[in-house]
């Protein structure tokens, strides 16, 4: 798919593979990583990408996947396949641990059926063969040794060995104590020589103890003797050990024969472990570079939004440097980008970023770009980067470039991505420029997609006048004489040769002489490009400022809509409460009337009793009438112009609710009723005299506010929470902290891999009220705690 063979290395894809391989937990996963190659089948690429996205979700938001042991199963299965062979204890132990891991992985995803559909495809229809694992566990213990009760014969042998060793130890202890009492032994205790327990005896007394001399000290003053009466017991132990080893081999052979029919399934288990380790490594790398899955399309096109070079991103991680995001589009209408600009301005990095991210996507890797980016599928990627001169092939730099241009012109098509760095260099510009222009014309005619970097003016002019080819430049601050590393399409860029030479202090006489030697037309073109560059920078700065104001406007609009929704909801609640109170009054009135009528009937319309009942009825009606009088009075007072200030207490007409004025604006008042806020017209409220104000209501409101303020702590602990739950909890505390005027909010999220900390900080940056964020002091939690300072 790529040409030449070293194009992958030139673009940095081999370095990406090496970084992913370092994330693997096993050799089998690393082997799969080393075989990663860009693919051309849309369905396969899409599946690989979605598997990585799902595993990234497992790592960041789900419980840890149980992958404690990842020993390769296939070599063991191949050994089992051969009749007459058997696995050793250590091999069976590794197989047992790997099978436990396989079954734990399958159970993990079965419990989440339908949640990770692409990962489930890795082991679809793969059964859990428990009998194989149980057979191994009956023989092998937790330390990787054959169990003493694996067979009755083995148990008897082990018991006999223990008895013989105990008897031998008793005998040699008796001999050793006797020799010590006689003064025959050297300093020290019993020791082992040639696998035999021996007594250290002084050389002059070695004939006094019957037995076999196994060794002597370096000076020859000490002999190590195995007593004769112990020798036969030790031989018995040795014979029993041989019997035990033969029995163990028999048990292992029988166990191997038992699992031989399951060899194909064991190989499938091996492949599952390898794939899980492989996808996990890709997801871990995606987390490191903050990568997402772009929108994958079938046509040969690229639209990168806020893309960053992954190797630069990792290189700058932990430093004060940042990678400037790249925005670039290559499609049917804008097939080839001709990128120009000053040296060290980022042209080559821009081209390599596009090429590397394209290879990564087609290899099933997530990329550090916005998920709204669109990436298509190319059949071929051709790259001409760097100096490929060859002594063996007798090729100069320019000859090597021409060889590639020949291949590109012959084999590139509309499904090919061509990347050419410093197009046309390596020979006389008078001839190199026209040749490069002719090659570019052929590539454009064949509908090829690509990126070309150049300093040649003729290529810039050709791009301006040719459909399908678009000029682009790397922005440059010609005041500070510094590159901005921002790609701008539509206009060519100046090389700033004279400006850069002047900045580094090249003699003015040399500069003036050089300016005289270039053509007048070329000088005008370069000056025009410099002016265009200045204008582009001003336009870019204006766009950035407008974008910021637009975001601020959107935020204010959202806040206004939220406030309106809140007020509307509050209004509905008050009306609902009033309706409920009216229904209660009607129910009570009906009940009162019914009771009165019932009393009259029971008294048989007795005048005195009827008069008493009517008196009680009027008394109850007067109560409700009394409640309405303040409202009527309030309506009368509302007509009088009264000055209402912050801190005054008012009554809302129509509801009778009392509230405190916390803000005034023209004809509107913002009122506080406990923790609720409402906005009312001045004409809809009446001022309450402080003497007549209901103390209980005021105390209730004040008590509510005080209790709310004293019970609230500007600290939230989200350790162990999933990302969504953590952000929801932080939002609640942030709202209350802002409402109560706290200067900061302390968020305890823990260190871990730093993933939760990263999501929290990205979320807080969306709030304009958060002025800055800092880590806690290293002695008090460091990166595990974030302080958000509030405006």
C-alpha cells in the first residue's frame, strides 16, 4: 500500500507501533502490534476502530478487565497435539492461569452483553470449557506443583519419603551428638554435600566414624561424612524420589492425553488473549495521546479538525510547550495542497501529520483530532520525504527524487495520497521548478490527492491558476519574526528569506547586494506575499476575537434561556400551589355547608339551634374573607408610587407570598423566597411595613438561607465515581459555591492514571466563572486534588 518501503518509517508510523507494543502485557500481543499495517477494506477498518473505542471506554469508565495472567497457550497446545508428549508442571501451571484469565474475560463481557458489541465479536460463540480447567486444577496446586493427592500411589510415596527422611534425621542426630561429646566434630552444624546430609568431622578423627566421606574443606582440616547407618536410609529416600518422579510423569502424561481433544479450542483461547492484549494496548495509547475516532467515510478524502501530531504531543507532554492544532481538508474540489512558507515554519510537520494520521486510521488506530473530523480510505500512500541518495545504486539526491516522481506519475490514481516534501529541490531551480510543475500537472490530471511543500514561486502561481490545486501557507508573525505553526489555505506564503537573514544579523551590505541580484518581478511577488501574510494574520486574530465573543454570546443566551425556564417553572409551581389551596377551601366549604344543613335537619329546624349553626358558618366564612382583605388593601396601595429598595420586604399580589428584594432593574424586581428566586414587576408587589412583617416567615427564610450556607462545604470528593456521575456532582457543588460567593472549590479526584483529572479540568474550562485551576500542595495530595478558583 505504501511506496517506497521506508515511507512508513519516514512518516513516523514505525515509532507509533513501537509505542503501542510497549503497552502490551504479553509477547503474543506485541507480535500482533508489530504486524499492524494500514488496511484498505472499509468494514475491517471500521471494526478495528470501534473495538479500540469500546476498550477505551472499558479502561476509563468501567471496572478493570480481569487480565492478570497472559501466558501464550498456542505453543503448549502444539506440544499437546503430539501423541506421547506431556506438559511439565510449570507448563500446566501457565496453562491453568491463562485459562482462568480467558474465562474471566468471557464472563466479563457476557455480563455486559450488548454494551461492547464489537469487542464481543472477538470471542463470539467461544465456549467456556470448564472441564479442562478442572482437570488441571485437580493435579496442579496454587504454587504450580503436582498435588500430593493427585493419585493414591503418589500420596503413599510421599508419605514413605517423609517417614524415611524423619528416620534418617533421627539417626544422624544421634551420631552427631555422640561425635560432639567426643570432641570429634569441627565447628558448625550438619551440612549437605552432594544432596546428602553430612557431619563435619575433624580430619584427625575421620576414621572414628564409619561412613562415606563426601567432601573435605579447602584446608583439608574438615571432612564431611555421611554415617553408615544413615547411608542406607538416604538411599531408600533417593529410590522413593525416583518412584515419585515416575508417578508424576505418569500423572502428567495422563492429564496431557485428557486435554488433547481440546487442542483446537485451546488455540482459539490463545488468539482471544492475543487480541485482547492487542486492542488493550491500542486503547491505552489512545488515552495517552487523547485520541478519538473520526468519522470514517468510503471516499478518498480528509478533513482534519484540531489534529495534532501524536509523537510531538507525547514529546511535549509534561512541558510548557503545546502542539498547535492543524485544520486541513483534501477532497474532490481541493485535491492537492501546495504548502509554502518560511523554513522551520511547520510545512513538513503539517504534511507528516496528515500522512501519519491517515495511516493510523487505516490501521485501526484512534487519532488525536476532534471526533467531527472525516477520514476516507486510500488504496495507496506515496511519500517522498528526506534525502534518499544511495551509494550502492549510484543515485544522487535529485536522481532519487526523480525516480520517485516517475513511479508516482505512473501508478498514482484518484485513490492515492501523495506526500512530497520540498518539491523540485536538489537541482538548478531554473530547471527543477518546471519539472516539478509538470509532474504536479500530471498528478492533478489523474485526480490524485496529496500535500506538497515547496519554496518555488512557479508552483505557487500554478496552484493559483489550476482547478483542484489549492495554495496553503504556514502563518508567520513578520513583526516578531516567529512562525505561528497555523495552516491557512487559499493563499501562498512567503519564504521570508531576507527577513530571517536580517533577524539573525547577516550583514546589510550582503542583503542589499542579494536584493539587487533578484529580478524586479520576483521582488514584487515576494513583497506581495509578505503583505498578504500580514493581512492574513490580522484576519486570523479578528476571527479568533469574534469566535470568543460568539462563544460568550452563546453562553449568555444559554444562561438567559435557563433563567427563563427556571422562572417559568417557578411560576407554574406557585400557580399550582394556589389552585391546590383553592380546591382545599372549596372542599372545606362544601363540608361546612353539609355539616350545617345536617345540623339543621337533626334539630328539626329549631330556631335557636339554626341561629347557632348559621353563626358558626358565618364565622368560618369571615376567616377566609379576612385572608382576602390584605390582598385588596395591597391592590389599593399598589396604585401609590412607593420606592422599593434592596433589602425591603414585599408581598406578591395575587398569591400573598412574602419575599425579600435582592436586586432591582428598571421596572423589575428579583425576589428571594427562601432558596427560590423569582422576577416580578414593581406593579405586581406591595411594600410591607417592617412592623407588620410576619416575623415567622422572615425567620423561616433567613433560617433556610443560614442553614443552607452553614451546611454547604466547598469541597467535593468524586474518587471511585464514573466520569458522568463525577461531573454531575461537581456541577451541583459549583452552582452552590457560585451562588453563595465562595472563592474556590476543592475537588478530590485521586491520581490513578490521571484520566478523571483530565476530564474534570476540561469540563471546568467551559465555565467562564472558573478563572484558574491548581493542584494541591504535593505534601497534601498533589495531582490528586484540583482547586478551581471562582470569579
